[in-house]
């Protein structure tokens, strides 16, 4: 009687263990994938905040930096360009252009002591630098998340449960952004 | 790879939290039982029953509101206002890098250079820094310190630390009560003996041993666990900022500047970035590893 029972318990237990493992990996892959999506949207949040702050900066700077119309124009243009983008690649490029334009403005601001002394400008600069850092950190977390997800679905045993999911793409910094900003003093 | 080991670390921390709570809870019950046997022999089981309910509620409440109590006790104020824009940006940015929601941010008016994180989990957490830290450190150094504190939050160290603070405090109070009462407790024993009750002496001796050793045992657990976590948080901080030198030079400056007079209770000293009381810098009883050692490890990364 007892022996018969063992024949039942053993396979059922084994099946339960296998089912538990399968559920764990399927869920884990889903969770990691969601984290990657969330990490991507975190970058978006910061980019949007920067986008919203740019007009403020332009307004503040205009009065002081009359000789730097070109540089200010560049910022406004980069911002406008972002509204028209459709593909991810275009967007990354437009974001890069805006980053460059902002860097130029802040570098040029060094020549305008009155502007630098303005409380409003200092706050804006602090805010935008903070956002710039946050964008970098958000990208770092995004890439970390992608690494974790890709590791999971390309190594055994995770790869058995990947269900044809492709590895996610890393956020690569566009070519132009790698070079330090060019600043010309007239 | 390192991320996976962090995941393991969180599971381990959770397990350790439960184990430690259980262990200290037993010590607390033993203390209560001995106190009851000495002062109310015959009613000890009833006393223990009520006491365990009371202790349970106490632990739950302090666990729930411990961070608020700590923030109030250290006189921490919310970091609103324009002078803290950089601090807020740093905390928010590094939270993004750590993948946790941004914690609440507080500031303590003090010339000492220190910081702490507290709360239950990443959703209910806060980071506090002293104004001295903001004044005396450069930006990448502050980033290193904040990264360290955020790592405590991400690794669930804060939950463990809050629990430890609560329990260490409770054991200390009960042991203190017991030791104090021995002065007139001796008279009490004589009276009970005259009533013909045996075993009073045994419990008295037991109580004496417990009162002396319980706080020490609990503190040793606290030291051992919290020191290991400091190293881990240093490493995680570098993982976030990708700049070991920032944290290393922050530690160096703190070592030179701090005088160790922040007036913080020993029960919560393990929550801080560096030990707030210099008397506790002694190697055995320190809740933090020696700063020189931390700097050496960071510089070798």
C-alpha cells in the first residue's frame, strides 16, 4: 500500500518542481523585459523635462547674450527639430543636437558676468545640468537592464524559455556626441 | 553579472532580517520571563503572554514609523529651497541609475560630515545629509556618498537596519531595567524566600547573566552584519557613479574633518554613512569598517 503511494508522489512532485521552474523563468523574463521598457520611458521623462525647460532658458539668455544670436538660434532650431522626428534614430540624433547646442550656450555664458550673476540663470543652469546628468544615469540604467535581460535570454537555462524574444538593443551615444563640444570665441 | 549577485544579496538580506528578528524576539521573551519570575513569581506566564503582545505591537509600530522617529530625533528638515537643487538633482539622478523611485530628501544642520538612509523599502525611503557635508565636499564626492546611501535603500539594508535599531533599543531598555532593579531586587528575593519559594536564586542569577550578555550578543550581531554591508554599499555606489575616486576622497575628507560629536544614540549609529560617535571608532565595537580600509578598497577598484 505504502509503496504504491510512493509511485504516485514521486512523479507528481517532480512535475510540480518542473512546473515551478518553468513559471519562475517565464515570469523572470517578463519582469526583466518590463524593466527594460520602464527604463526606456525613464529616459523619455527626462528628455521631456529638458524639452520643456529650453524656452525658459532662451528667454533668460536672450537679453544678456545679444551677440550670440547664432548659438541661441541653434538651440531653438534643435528643439523644433525634435517635434518633427518620427523614428528612434532621428530622435536620438535630434536629442544629441540639442545637448550640443545647450553645452555651447553654457560655455558662452562664461563670457557674460551679468548673466552668470542672475539668480534665474543660475537656477536654470543647475536644473539643466541636473537633467543632463539624469539623462546619462537613466541611459546607464537602461543599458544595465538590457544587459540583464540579454544575459537571461541568451544563456542556459533562460534561453529555453525566451520564446523567440530577440535581445534588446543598447542605447549607443550618437557619433557627434562623443566628441567634446566645439566652442568658438569671437 | 554583478546585478544578479545584488539580487541574491536582497534575498539574503530579507532572510537575515527574519532570522535576526526571531532571534532577538526570543531574547526579549527570555528577558521578560526572567523579570516576571523575579518580581511576580506565579504569574510569569501571564506576564510573558501580555509582554509578547506588547513587544509585537511595539516592533510593528516602530518598524512602521521608525524612520519618522529617527528623522525627528536627528532634527532633519526636508530639503526644499533653491540651495538644495544640486542635492535633489543628485539624489534623483542616482535613483534613476539605481532603478529605484526617488526617496524623500532631508537635511540636518550640523558641521559634521555625515549622511544616512532610512525607511522600510525603496518605495518608503528617505536620504538625509548634513549641511556640513554639502558645504565641505565637491560634487563628485557628494555623488559618491549619495550613491552609497541609495545602495543601502536598493539592497534593503534600510529595512534590516531599522529593525536592528528597534530591537537593540528594546533589549537595552529591558536589560537596563533588570540590572537597575537588582539593587532592591535582592530584598525582594529574601521576601519570596521567606514565603518558602525555591528557584528565586536561580532566576536571579539567570537574570543577571541575561541582563549583561543579551545587549552584547545583539550588538555583536549588529556590528558584524552592518560592517559587511558598508563594503557592499561602497561597491554599489561605484557601480552607480562609475567613479571610485569620488567616494574615496569623500571618505578621506570626512576622516580629517569629523570630530565625532554628533550626539547620536548608539542604537542608531549603524544607520549613518560614517560612525557619528568617535568613541565607537574602536575596532571591535565599530558599526563601520575602518575608513582607511574602505578607502584602500575603493582605490584598488
